[in-house]
C-alpha cells in the first residue's frame, strides 16, 4: 500500500468528521474500510481509543512458539459492527533494522517476546523462580506418580491393562531400575518416558524387556536415543506396535485404535474388539512414519470410516494406485487428508476423480477444487515457526523471525513516491492474528493526519470484522488478501507455512528442462562481420546534434559537432525521451539518423527483460547466476532454494527491483520468507548471490564502462578505454549481520557522501599487483 495525502493547505487541520473524510478520502478508499465505520473510526483516532484489549485476548499456541487472538468479549461481534486501532510497535527502513534492535532500549526484548523467540530465556527464568514444594527428578516424587497409577489399575481390577505416563520427570537410569515397573504393572501396555535422562543402553533395555506386553513405548528426547537402541527395542518387544510415536511393522488393530482415540490413558487395553473397530469414524494416522498401511485397515473392518488423515507418511511400500483402490472401498469416506505431491500423486484433481465420494480434500471443498483447477490444496499447512540457537543474541533472533510478522507501506504524495518502503510490526494484539483463507477480520495500514499534512501523520493499522464472530472464536486475517492464484498465492504462502517441498522441486526441475530446450543461440553461427566506417559527412561539415539534455548542450564543445534545434535536420538525436516508431513518424525522423537508443532496448536495460532475453537466447548459461522473475517464476525459485538447502549448498540470494537504480530496495538474504515477502514492495528479480566475488583490497568493486552500440546488424560495439571504479567502503564478509550493511555488499557510494575515488591507471596497477596477473579490462 502507498498511503498518500491530499494537498494540504494551512487550514487543513482536522476539526470535525467532515474534515477527516475530506483529507483522508483517498486513504479510506484504499484501505477498504466500510463507510458505515468511518465516523466510529474518526472518533477513536481523534480520542486515541485503543479498546481492543477489552474485546480480544492473546493466547499462546504451538507449545508457546506462536500466539493467537480470540474474541473474549461476553457478546458476539457482528460483521462490520466496530473498528479497532492497532498500534505499530516498531517501524523502520530495512537497512536500519539490526542497528535499531541493538541500540533502542527495550526494543529487542519486546520484539523477541512478541515473536516468541525468547522462549528458552522465559523457561529458564520460570524454572529459576519455581518453588513448588517438590523436586522434579527425585525418586520420591516419581514413586508418588507411579503409586497413583497403581491405585487406578487396582480400581479397574488387578489384571487390567496399565498405561503409565512418566513424561519429563527427570528419571535417570538408576531410578528406572529402582521403580521396577514390570513387577508393579504386569499388564503394562503403554509406557511414556518422553523427555527424561535415560542414557545407559544396557540398563534401559534390561527394564524395558521385562515389560513384555508393551504395545506402545515413548523414549523421545532421552540421551539414550543417540545410541543403538532402536533395533534392540524392536527385536526385544515382539508385540510393540508404536515406538516413539511411529508405527512399527507389527502395527495393527491396537495402533489403529490408538489413532482413533478408542485406546488411550483413560481407556487402556491390550486388544481391540472388532465391534469397536466397526464403529470407528475418524482415524488420524498423520506423521506415523508408515511405509505400508496395516492390513487390518480395510473396508470390511472399518465400515463406518468417514475421515482419514495420512499426512506425513512415506507410504513407499504400496503403490498410489493400490492406495486409491483401497480408499475407494470405504463407501462412507467423505474427508481425506494427504500430502500433495505425495503417495496418491501430484494432483488434487486426479485424486478427486479417483475418489468421487470425497466432499473435502485437505480441508477444502471438493467442488471448489475442481472449479478452481488447483492441483495443490491444503487448508492445514504446518506453520513456519522461528528457529534460533541458544547462543544467538535477541536482536539476531528477531531478524530471523520478523518476516513472519512484518507489514509494509510506502509513503507518497502528489509530487513523488518514497524510494524505500517502510516496514512495521503491529503491537502484541495485531501480531497475534493468524492466517486463514476464510478470515473473519480484515486489517489495513492507515495514516492519520491530524494536521492535514503527511509529514505529521501517525501510522496505525485498522482492524474490523468481516463476518459475525462469537465469543471464544479465533480471530484471523488473510495474509494475502486480494492475491489469488494468478499472482502465485499458494507459492507465496510458503513465507508463513511449510508447503510441499516435492511440488516446488518438481517445478524447479521442469523449469530447468524448459530453459535448456529454449536455447536458440548455442548452435547459431554469426555470419556477418562488422564493417566500421566513419559517419562524418564527406564534405567535412560538422555533425548536427539535436538534444534535450542540458549536460550535452553544455559540454558537447568539440568542433566535429554542432547543436541544432530542428530534429529533422540532425544527424544525431541524443534525447532523454523514448524514441519509438510513433515518435519518429510524428517528428519526421528517418532511419538514416543516429539516435542514442536502439529498438527494444528494454530487453537489456530492465533487469527482468534482460534475464528473459538471456534465457530465451542461451537457456541457462554458466556465466549467468540462476535468475528468477518473482512475478512469474516464484515456484521454481522456491524449488531451487529447497534443493540447495537439502544438498548443503550456499543459499544466499540478491533481490533487485525490475527498473530501479543505485541499489534502491535491493537486498541480500538467505531467508526464504524474506525473499517472498520482499515481493510486496514491488516487482523484483531474485538472483543467486555471488558469495565468492573477486575482491580489491578485500572489498567488493564494480567497473562502470561506457559502451556505444553502433549497429545491431551487423553488430558493432565500441568500448571506451576509460572506466569508472566503484568500491565498497567496508571489507567484504558473509557474516549474517553484514547483510544489513550497505557499505559492505554494495558499491554505489556517491549518494551517501563517503566514497573513495580511484582513476583507471591507478586501479589497473594496484589490481595487477594484488592478483599477480594482467588486469583484463
């Protein structure tokens, strides 16, 4: 969004609602705020009313690594019935982000808490303050837990099955031996030892083997898992169906019953009756590392099955056709959750054609999938949560997480648009809103100008309900509001969610093949040879030059040239405006006149056209770094990124606007979410960053030449023997924090007031001395 102000006069101060509407008419329309809410919005802005805290509540989710917003008011909120102000907790220009986090007191701490990247520090603080009267990890405390479960077993009958939850109790090897669980629970069917301190393989196996009737065992997050215990466990427990949340090769009725919620801690049993299987309607088999479905999972055993989730499983020991045939036999199956691409193929439409009884596929209505023609559908994507290392400073954690939270706008007025965008983070309330394709709220950035002038504006985000919302319901927004599949919506969601990597890798490979087949120049021979001759008139007169450029008028003083005010009589046309066929016809120019332009020069002078021209002519030559137009080829770029990440290759990329100079809005990053989000500030190409460039005295440099194209056919190019050397001010480094340092990774310094000038002979001499070879320039 580009908030703009109407022309402001000295009397444009906002005194009433009419003034507000007049001054902010464009902003109100651009934000899409319903007219019925304009007066209410004005009152809240004028009086600075932040009443969201009375209506909403922020709750932790995803184990504290994310937050969500819920409606906490006693009454429901009707569609477009109210509007709320959301403050901006942090606003900045991208190059200043890290500096502000390091220098502004309290900013890094607030942002880290808001983005949930201080979780480890909060846990450490809570643990240090915890004085609850018992010591976790003491044998006495663990025995208390065991005795409670023993009492419950006795209530059900001494020979009944037992289910023991001993998660995160600090149990070590000696304590496990001392507990003597097999003696206390002879019919123990499930044992959860997740997150303890077990590390001695021999002692652990000694105690586990005694529990011969175990159907499920969890040893996740114990040091012993770093040793060869998996095979010993699977060989030593013949009836084990679930191990560390995964199905074993022996998984059958019991494991399926567990995933259908008919077997569990509240209902432990050693076997599942067929009558219970027949009543099961929902089975969640997601993320169970299943290679082949248990044979017992059949239409005859599960006649009532209506919803099945098989996400996150390789299922590589059964063909897609056999799976589709199996699922087709479940006549009541209405809802299916499956990875796409995945075990059932690459197309949602193909799956629906094979399973016509499905009403929902991955949470999306089947009819809407067919209508939209979407092959990849998913309403339950796993969120992309921030990752950090314990030793990482808060400021750097925030930099890594901020792309999941940032919003942006660009300032503008009637005279010009700001060159660099403003990025901002909403306050704790606004930032807690999660994404939904079917959102019940909408937000929009808004600049309130109480003085009627842009330079005194206060930035807010406006929030209002777009549907009826009931108490306790989550409040969501569409992160990509107004962006459909024609603008790569599904691919862009990768900025916030873990989308199917296989799909994008396939798109990348398909794009690579297309580039290779597109090459038209690799086998083309250039037959014509340039034939240079002077364009000076044979009678010796000066060449007449027509120009509209003041610098040319002032400095073109050589006697071989003379200026003219009539373009029709000029030999050379040197102008700033575009000279196309229509202009030539209107002015009366001919093909015999030379111009400072050539036909279709946009193919070279605009970055996305240059990349497309090279790709069409040469395919994917070695001398061109991988380059993607993000407006059209985001999916192949994402696939390329995933392949590089998988193979441990460098994954630094540089984002460049299509048609801006001086490295404006240009960014170096290795963050995929950042790459995708940066599309919001204007169309860009994304190019693999040259991480090991040639350096001069340890710094990046570029050479700026003047190139004269005399003729296209035959091709004649002249190169000036004087070039300009442009040097970065800082020593080159790939330290992550350096990507915010303009003077490290870019070389255009003449606009920031600190530039080192070096003439051509001096540079050539020093370069050859440093690199011990001739400077081929």
